[in-house]
């Protein structure tokens, strides 16, 4: 995964935890790297349900599926 500095908050993130398009620096990150662990990024609240779930997977180490809300049919 490519590592980027988020243009909004300046923290490091990677290509799957941000709104990067075609290897351009992101303007929002969903998860950000701080020294030795992942934290919620500056764009977490605006992220899609899946992007939030994946960010929480990175932050907690729990499976992504445990953060997805099951929709009633």
C-alpha cells in the first residue's frame, strides 16, 4: 500500500484508508498513523460505512465485518 500525508491533517495514512484517487495525495483520511498505532482520521465521520468499518479494523485489529451494520431486508 502506498503511504501518503493527508493534505488536511498532515498525518500519514495509506491508500486504502483515505480518499486518494490514482496515487494522488488524499484530502481526507479515514484512519491515520500516529507514532506506533492507527487512530481515526480527519475524514472518518464523512466516510462510507465500509470505509469506516475498514478504518476501525485498522484501529482495533478486529475483523472489518464486526463493524458493518447489517441491513434489514
